[in-house]
């Protein structure tokens, strides 16, 4: 769980840094920001369509036990 939080924090820091670089006019940063946003939308949309919950469980209930 700690590694997931570290990955989230580092990813957010990189994204904020890229947004800052794009805002001051660094040309290669803009496509990376757009790519990151598109990847998050596509992965989130895929999880939504497949029925995964954010906690990692499946959308379908288990039968039996």
C-alpha cells in the first residue's frame, strides 16, 4: 500500500512539473501533458466499462463460498 501512495505522489509531482513547464512555454511538455490526461481517461473508462471498483475488486458478486 505504501508503494502505491509513493507512486501516486511521484506521478502527481511529475504531472504538476510538466504542467508548469508547458505553462512557461517549454514546447515538448505540452504533448506529454495531453498524453498523460488521455491515458488516465482511457484506463479509467476501461475500468468503468469492465466493472472494476477503485478498490480492485471485481464488479460481479461471487457465488458460493
